[in-house]
């Protein structure tokens, strides 16, 4: 059952939409009770939003159950939504509900606490720090590549999840967290599945099996994070990483201060590895279909670094590799939709959304909009090199405004170095049966394992499964599967 951040806003949280407003005049499907829209949204949220935008234009009003909802589908509206009106928006119920696991970390907290915590954590993501992490990023990727064998079939996303978790553990917590990879991966999956629960009215109060799983996930994650904290407190050594920084700020180490450290660590752990793992998996999947682009990456790496290991100093010169990653995140944005709740009436373009409405913008929709991207379904990294006249705010994989991703610089460094390191060593070949079907949950995840075959980069791919990304377009495949 596909559920996304957006869906959760429908059921709980902000005050219901009362009072009259100009929302009645915003185009949209016939209002009714909102049940039909709700079910369509739940079945296939991407297809539902795409359908709204193509039929009703840049501002669409629809009903999700008893809630007013608006889809904003123009870069100017993205700016208005995420920057101009940001101070009057609240995190929606999905983030409120996620607090049951994540506590009051950066993703879930509201101002003024959010602004204070963001100021505190920001130095851990300063460019100098990220530059220092580059060696680990490249080294860990090289180690992974060295473990792979010619002809081996791997599951792309699983490999990327282990890699990005290991890098995050080492750089921000100075810990070999990857030993807990399967447990954390499982916890993330359960967290996403538990999002389904929020969709069930009064789920908070029902003895649902999902709630028991929620408690188990939380206990496992607590054991892990508090274990890291205790060890660090016992040793008293300053590792100069995020964990030490947070502990220093915890002053007297009261229970509530330690609790806050736990919340921030867990948030970074959960927000900081699945997103970039998905981005890398999609990028490698696309390069597997576009041998010419993979070759361009190889030529670029060879020219810049020869045979030596890559490092931070190469980042700015890996321009094509970066463009390939940017283009992958255009087609498959790891965070595909952003939703906010409003407690006060708020203008949305020429209309006014009433208090209690849910507002959405979708990276997936705008990144594939032919008004802003020429041949939008084509994988064409050069568009990010050509200084293309792309409208500002039509491309926003990391969000914009005060809640913009704090890990963006980290993600670019890691993504570019990992993509270059893997591609220089290995050809990723799709198997004939490999299909990419998207699962639009909090993040945009592949629904099924992406099995690929490895051949050394010097050897040209032989499987012949070099399909185009359009053939794998999620919504069509999903619709086909749903219909079958
Ligand atoms: C390709 C990788 C990534 C993508 C596409 C991505 C995307 C995003 C987006 C779109 C948001 C904004 C959410 C909103 O406006 O509601 C966000 C927030 C956030 N991201 Fe990322 N992210 C990535 C990697 C990372 C990494 C590597 C870290 C940490 C190591 C991280 C930590 C966070 C945190 C803590 C927030 C909350 C920021 C705040 O509310 O102040 N992300 N991310």
C-alpha cells in the first residue's frame, strides 16, 4: 500500500478547515466527501498528483477526507510556499507522528527550537568538515568495489544502503555502525510501513500489530544510539565528530539534554543514509542504461585522477559525474514530495487556502515538467552543464528555505565521489528481468530489489538489457502491476 508523507496530513494534526475562502474558486476535482480522492491518493500518490496537475493547472484544490488540500505546481509557487510563507507553516502530522520514534530532532521540531538546533548542528556540515570526510567516502567506496567480483549479481540498493550507513557511521559518529546495517535497514523499512498506520483513523489508540512493531523499532534504535552515547561519555574522548559536538552542547548531561542528543543523532542517522543510497542506486541504474554517459564519467575520472584514489580536491572537477547525479535526482528525486500544514489562511497563488489545509509541492512532478525541462523524460546529464535556462525553483531535490536539507553538501560530496569510484571500476549491467517500480513513501524507494550484474569497467556490457528509463517509468509499471 503506497503511502507518503502527504497522505498522513489528511488524518491528523492541524485544525480542520473552517471558514470561507477563495479555495472554492481554485480549480480541482468535484469536492464531494473527498473519499474518492483519498483512495486514489492512497493507491498511487504520484499518479494521483500528476493527474490533478495535468487536468487543473498550477494550483489545484482537492479534498482528502474532510481536509482541504492544495497542490502547487509552479516554481514561483514553490518559492512562495517554501520560502515566503515558511514561517507560518508547521510540520505536518507525519512528522508529528514520527516523533514517537525520532523525538524532537531537526526533522520533526518546530521553531524556535528548530532554529536553535539547526544553528547548533550546522558546523558539523561546514564545507571544511565535509572536505575532511571525503577521504572516508572514497576509501569506503573503493573497499566495497574491491569486494565485488566479476560476474557477481548484486542488489544495488542494498549495497548502497550498507555503504552510506558505513560512511555516515564513521564520519559523524566515528563508529563502525555498518555492523548494525541490517537492523537499521529493517528499522527504516518498518518506520516507512508504520507510516501506513497514521492513515488509519484513531490508529494511535487501537491495539494494532503495527504499534507493537513501532515500539520494538524504537527500542532497537534506542539501544543503538544510547549505546553510542554511553560509550562516548565513558571514554570522555573528543572525536571531533557530530556526536562529540552534540555532547559538548549537552552541558550538565541531564537526562533531557542526553535525550536531545539521542533525538538529533537518530534523526541524522535516519535522514542521512537512505536518501543518498537511493540517489546512488538510481544514478547507477540510469548509467547502466546509458553506456555513453558511464563512459564519460570514466574518461573524466581518468583525466583528473589517473589511477589514484579520489579525494575532496577532485570534487569540483568531476563536473560530468556531478551532472549525472543531478540528472538522476531530477528523474528520481529521493524525496519526492513536501507537505506542510497551515493553521492560518495562506495565499496560494491567486487563491487563499483556509486554515487547516494541507499544501503540497512535488519534486517528482516539477522535475518532469516539460515547461521547465526540455525532453523531461530523457536522461541527459549535459543539461546541468549547459548553463541551461532552467527556471529557478523548478529543481529542488534538497528542498529550499529554512528547512532545506542540512546534509546537502555532505550528500553531494559522498554521491559524486562514490558514483565516480564505482563507475571507474565496474560496469553495472541490468538483468533482463530488472524492473524499476517506484514506491512513493516518505522517500522514493524502489519497490523491488534492483538486481544487477557486475563486469569490470574495461569490459563492455553484454547483457543487452539496456532499456531506456521511460520504459521503466514507475507510474506505468505500477499501474500495470496494479491492474494485473
Ligand atoms: C541525496 C540525498 C538527500 C536528499 C535528496 C535529501 C533531501 C532532503 C529534503 C528535501 C529535505 C527538506 C525536507 C522539508 O523541507 O520538509 C531534507 C531535510 C533534511 N535532511 Fe536531507 N537529503 C539528503 C541527504 C541528507 C544527508 C546526507 C543528511 C545528513 C547526514 C540529511 C539530513 C537532513 C536533515 C537533518 C533534514 C532536516 C533539516 C531541517 O528541517 O532543518 N539529508 N533533506
